[in-house]
C-alpha cells in the first residue's frame, strides 16, 4: 500500500488533499521524498512563522522535551507565565492570558469571557455576538456558527448555539446592536474570507463607539497576530485597544498553541474554563523561542523590509498579468492576488505546485500568500521566479 492509499484508507477524508510527500524543510524551502525542492509561500497556513528547521525553535523544543513536556494546569508552569508576560509586553496592552491549543479554542474562550461579562455586568444578560460576513473563526460547533459564511452552517451539524448574527459591513454593525449585544467579533484582515483588510479609520470609529456603548470588541488575531501584518498585533497597527484578542497560528511556529488575552482579567475565575494541554511546557517554550526570534528580526527592520519586497513583487505581477489578476490585497506578509475567476485561482495554485512553489487559496478567487516571517529576499526572488513561470503557462 502506498502513502496515498494508506491515507485514504485510514484517515478520515475531510480535506481535499494533495499527495506530495514532504520530508524536510530548511527556512522557506521544503523537500519532497524525491529531493525536489519547493519554495514555501504558505508556511502551513500562516503557522511556520520562523520557517522550517529553525535552530532556535528546534533546540528549545528538544531541551524542553528532555526535561518536562507536560504537567497539569493545577501546577504553576514557568514557561507559561513567561510567555504570557512576553505576549503582554509585546502587545503593549494591560491584559492577562489563558492558553489553549488552537485558534478555534482561543475563540471559544473569548466567547465564554464575553458571555460571562454580559451576565455579571448587566441586569438583563447580554449574550449576542455580532460577526461579519466572510469572516472565519473556527470549526467547533460554536466558532463555526460565529463564522459569517452560510456555507459553513450546514444542517448536518445542527442545532447550533444561538446568539450569533452576521453583518455585511462595519457600518451595518452599528444598526445591528441591540440590548442583548455583548460583543462584536472581527478580524482586522479577513484571512480565509479573501485577505481583505478593513480601513483603519472605520475600525477606530467602531472601537470608540463600542467602548462608549459598553460593548466588547473581540479581535480574532489567530491569523493576523505575531508580526503577520508588520506589527506584533494587527491591533497595534490599527492603533486600537480591544477588550479581548485571540492568537494561535504563528505563535508556536508549528507547535499547537492558542491564546485568549483580555483586559477584563476578573471575569473568569477558578473553575470557569480550562484545558488539559493548554499552555504546557512544550508549547509555551516553543512560543518563547518564536517570539525571541521574531522580536529581534522586527527590531532590526528586517520584517518591514520583507513586506516591501514582497509587495513590490506582487505589484509587478498585477502590472504584467492583468489578464489573470485584478489587484493585490492584504497587509504585511498576509497577501493575496485577486484572480479574475475561481478557475484562474485554482489553476494558479496547481501550476505553482508543479513549478515547485506552494501558495494557498482564500475566498472565492484569491490566491493567498502567507510566507514565514523569516523568509529571505533570495527565497522571495526564487518563489516569484517560479510563480511567473507557472502563470505564464496559463
Ligand atoms: C485559522 C483561523 C481560525 C481557526 O484556527 P484553528 O487553529 O484551525 O482552530 C480562527 N480564526 C481565524 C481568523 C483563523 O485564520
């Protein structure tokens, strides 16, 4: 039985999977079992923030694994406390953190904090959460319901929890608020929905309005967080101060970790929430190593340089391949090319893989780029050389 047959027989087929078998990665280059190399413009889905085979991350994981991988959360965990302090310090917000294992779990935590906040602070419980169309917040029953895409709310999994509604635009959110609204949950750059950033002014106005109304602003930074858009958090870039922020993807460099941080530190108390694995020695040591690498890179100016370099490459593509792409979208190293059709989007991804380049899809017609934050100019050059070769055949 070959690998593809084995996968098809023993793994539940929930993904439309490609069967290239990668066996090694170095920086932003992956190698398959035949030794063919691929430039990685996807980094998982924005997960391998420090690239593949990063020495600092690998040795932090190895060293930690030799000592303690896990004990329960009934015990204090030193790297967990240190990582919480580091995240709070880098964010600049006066917040405290709960650690989970994924983005969806972090958002579950955010919704729990919001609902309890809505119970203890008002005579009539507030519990409704407003999200946006084209948003993505996870795959658990609750976070999939928080996701503003009807196609995800299939009747297969019903009934879903009540209390979620979706608005077309930020300006529609104002009208949707009622006496039972406790929070608005948004991504500042919609990732899965098509790499669509919101206007800074629009977000700042919304944040001010919500604050005045006593409604919580939850920012889902599962994809935008950890330097993805240029600053440590997209919330920093937008210069807002959310009530609750969630993180996951890039935080562990590939080791599963999620985090929900809030300035409402008193809402949850002992017994309200928990996780067996959340914040264990292994994942939080990985998080510390990742932030160590990325903070240094940020301060050297290298992250900002990589953004500009990547952006210029995309602008050139749009200029030279106007028959395929309408425009480039996104912020920082969270980028997309809006293809003229979903057929083009799919063909571009397929052909890129043929040429040894991994890119992603988002929304209906966006080709998405989420390279590692540590990607080098040489790797960007090589990736775009392959990208041009791929799209020139279309
Ligand atoms: C990926 C993603 C999630 C879900 O994260 P998981 O780790 O897959 O649960 C939630 N929100 C956003 C914005 C994401 O991009």
